[in-house]
C-alpha cells in the first residue's frame, strides 16, 4: 500500500503545473539561436547537417535556463564544448560495443558525479551523455566526426553570441535572489505581528549569499545596488524578531504591542518596496504612511527599555536599506570595489581556471558508498550501459532513444526521478501525437519542418520552468520535426520513440529500486549535524558577549553560516524522506517534526541574543563564557546521542550554569539571561521529542504504520504519517 500511495503522489507531482513567472523574451532569444544554425545549414548543406547543428544549439540553449550565477554566455559555450567533445570521443569508440560500452560507462559515471558541483553541472553533464549515445549514427570517418562535433559546438557559440548582443535582464538572477531575501524578511516581519515566535526559513538569505559571490571581473561591472542590501537583510532579521518577542521586546498586550505591530508592518512595506526597486531597477516608492510610522517621537514614544532600543535600531537599518536601494535607480552611479584579496569587499567566486581544485575537492568528498551523488553516478553508468546494450539488440533504427530517456530523467533522489519519468512519458505521448498530425498534414517539406522545429523549441524553452511534462511535450515535437526534416518517415520514428521512451523510463525507475539511496535512514544523522552546528552558533553568540571583539564577530558569522548549511541539509533530506516509500528508521514522522520545531526554537533564542550584541570594546560579560561552554558541551553530547539512537540529555550543564548565576548577572544582561532560558527550554523540547524507551519505540512504529494504512485507504493525499518518511 505504501508504494501504491507513493506512485499516486509521484504521478500528481510529475503532471503538476508549477506557478512561475514565464520568460518569453529569453525563450525567443534562445529559439532564435536554434534558428540561426538550422536555417543556414538547411539552405547551404543538407537537412541531415541541419539536424546535427540543431542538437548543439538546442541543448546549449536549454542549459542557459538552469540556475547559475555565472554569465549565461559562459554556460552556453561550456555546454556546446561538452556536447562536441562527448560526440567526438564517442565516435572514436563507436565502431564496436566492446570499446564503446566501457567509454559510455565511464563518461556516464563522471556525469553523475558532476552533481557534486550542483544541479546545473549535473544536468548539463547528462546532456553530454545523450549526445554521446547519438554517435552510433555518425558517418564513418574521423574527419566527418570532427566536422560534426564542430557544428555542435557552433550551436553553443551561436547562443553565446546572441546573449552577448541581446542581453535580457543583465544581472537579473542576482537581482531576483537579493530581492527575494528582502521580501522574505518582509514576510517574516508581517508574520511576527500576529505570531511573535514565528520561525524564519533562511534559504532566501543563503541563496542571496551564493548570488553575491562574484569573480573579480564581475565585481567591476556589478550594479551598485547589489553591493549592500544582503548584509542589511541579515542585520534586520534579528532586530524585528527581538522587537516582536514579548520577553525581550514589546509587551504582550497594550499600547506597546500596538506600536510594535505598526513598526513591523512599516518595516515589511519598506522592505517590499526596496525588493521591488532592486528586482526591476526602478526608484524606490515608499508608502507615505509607512514612512510616518517610522518616526520615533522622543516624548510620545510608548516603547521603552530593550523594546525601544530594538525600534530605534530598526529605523536606522531601514533608512540604510532605502538609501542603498535608491542607489540602483536609472543612471545611478556608485563606487566599484577594487578586485584583489587585499581590498576584497565582495565574496570571491573562483574563475573558470580556478574551478579545477574546487571540482576535484567536491568530487573527492562524494566518492563514498553512502553518498547519494556516488550512488546516482553508479546508477547512471549502469543504466546508460544496459540501455545501450538492449537498444543494440532491438530491431529498431533509433534504439538509442531508450538510454537517452533514462539518462535525462534520472536524478540523485527517488521522487524526482520517478516524477520526471512519468512527466517524460506523458509529454512524449502528447508531443508525438501533436507533431505526427502536422507531419501527416504537411507532407515532406524540409523547410516547413525546420520552421516548426524552431517554434517547438521556443515553446519548450517558454514552458521549461512550468513543469517537466509540458516542456517535454514540445521537446518531443521538436525531435519529430527534426527527423521529418531529415527525411525520416513518421510511421517509423513515432512508434519507436514512444516504445523506447517507455523502456528508458522503466529502466531508470528500476535502477532506483535495485540500488536506492534512501534519505529516511539518514535523518538522525542530519538532525544531529544541525543540532551540533546550532550549538556552536549559540555558543559563538554568547562568546561575543564575553569578549566583544571583531574576531569574535567573525567567529560568530562563520558559525551562523555553518548552522544554516546544516539546517538546509536537514530540510533537503527531510523533504526527500517524506516522499520515500519506506518506513521510519530511527525517527518517526512526529518525532522529526517535533525535533525540527525544537531546533528552530534554539535558532530563535540565539538570534534574539544576537540582536543586542554589545559593540566592539564594550564591557565584557564573563558569565557568558561559562554558559557558552556549557551550551556547546550539551549540544555536542545531545548530537552524539541522537546519532547513536540514544536518549539525549536535557541540557544538564546549561541548567547548572544558570543556577550558579547571581541575580546581578541576570539583571545586568536580561537578554542574555532570557536567551539562555529559551535555549534550555529548546534542549528539553528536543530531548522530549526523540527520547523513547524500547517499548515506546515499538508502539510508535506501529502507530506510524496504522496512520499510513489509514491515509492510503482514504486516498486523501499525503497525511501527517508521512512527514518524516
């Protein structure tokens, strides 16, 4: 029943239309790149030559739609070069299967390991495997193979030239990432008006940090508006949380709470205005009422104490945000940070040549049996080789479509692999049916088929981010038109493509069953990593009180980034585990959810304490160092216990340290004292969430199974029993 229910979720996911902003101008430019190579090749050489040229242009164009912070023209050139190289190398060994299959296996394994660098690298590398599989149809001479590879590379060059000549939303991805970060903080401020303890997902801030890393050459041309707002969003986040918190900020009820809600609403409006300005490159338009709310009256202000400090700090940061966002208006000029390590005022991204040690290090870290990337690479190599071997034994002319379908749908996780297999089959059936009708109606007309291929490519690019099935529909039509342009009869190509797509999808799905990489058993380890990183971050905040120095602030920043990275790894594993058809192993769904809420509370407590950090050179608080040591020791021990499936301690050292504090220490640092109490409570909540006796573990597992069976029998979508599975 678990597998049947999972397949139902997968089918719905594979056919779901994703609500995203379409980019028709980008699709039009990329389709023009396809037309730029098809037209002259069709006119000057032959339809077969035009089909080969279209391979590189289409794949290179599709690569430019993947998320990457490097210039799009570099991605197009890299994709074209990779396709050309795989085509030529594949041809050198394509004479016999005994030489071609080992090469294909090695190339597919390397393409799978490319996921260690990120999704963009993995997807582009998979297209080169598909290009190699087509080499079995190449002419029988090395010279013609070089010529064919050059034509494919020319497609990438054509796309890069168009990107250079007709830039659309230059720095657009970077602007969107920064605007999303500001909008996320604005949304958090609005939620804090009604829920003072609302959690914050730091993913937009992590994405904005990735986007802020640039090479020295990019730093010289980056717009001034992209220099500062990310840091402001980082500083505004703890301030709004401190203002809303009833323990260290505004009172729970009364005029002070109303004033805090006004300030939070105004902050949200101003951050949204700054986000719109950065995203669209237009002047900032702040609602007059929001600007009026931010005026702090010295005599009539109802907030006092720590709440008033937070309000005044928030007003200062919002004014700075408006100033920075206003510098990105039309015609605005700003100082450009000079390149070089000595004066680096930007996050440094390695150049293309400097990527080699980074690539080697990332791949080396994933070369282990329990790595999802390594297991994906093994599956990819096995499926590509087996699919090619099966295709060579089938009485079909285009047998390579089966392994190509497998390679293009496979992903490192179970859910996306199966969802893409369903989407590819559905899209292929619809696209083939649509294109077949047009081919039959038009008859043999190479020029018409070439034009229809370009139109199909443009529609495929347009729908690329709305759902794999819908983009694949026009991709299938594009292939049918290319084959028709080359003189292939639809009676031969269309049934073949449907059957072979079904075979390729089945191979990809079977490979994950035979050699899976389930995330469910890894959840305790991911949770322990997040807990240990959170403990180091909270301890770093406390040490910034005991020694208010710049060095401590730098340590705090590194600990914060490590904590966010660990949280993102947990969230990714948790989301994948929810869609896996396996039972709980170590953490049930309810335990995982409650443990996540407890760690979010630990995050929030540390953030509240961080919002009132003393300035460099302020009076030190020696009691904070003792608390930091106790907190770090307790979280490290609890992390080890969670990893080993033991009942974790409830923060014994932290509790003992708090008991030894004198009353004057708590009065001198009320935020520090309150934050420590919240951290102790979070550790208790975590221990309560995951601590069970052997009998409780058996009973809990039985309850999980009953919930799963009940949810499956009712067929009402995913229920709470699967939140941690």
